[in-house]
C-alpha cells in the first residue's frame, strides 16, 4: 500500500519549486529583495510574501500563479512580434 501523505508532500514541494522559478523568471532582479519589491508591486502583496514563495515556505495562490503566467505569456508574445515570429 502506498503512503499517500508522502505523495502529497512531494507534489506540494514540486509545486512550490515551480512557483518559485516562475516568480524569479517574471520579476528578474539582482537580489531576492529586488525581485520581491517588483513582485509585490505587480501582485499587490507584501515583499515578505514574495520571499516566502521564493523560499518555498508557502503555497502561491492560484490567482497569483495565473497572473504571473499571464504576464510571462504576454511578454513572450510581444518578444515574438518584435523578432518577427508572429504565430
């Protein structure tokens, strides 16, 4: 019999790591504090909350994941247009 709590923990940890990568990619900066400052202004949360997400200490809510992913999608679409690779 499989111990499901470990599976849930593994899923949560993987999800938090992916959210951390997403935040770092969207709000690129030289330091954790610079990233947190950009992210907090964009998402309307405290810089400390952004740091907690980057450190994988808290789950990122679905609305924030969708907002960051939408931003990255729009950024990529704009870059493709600039490069002349419209799809």
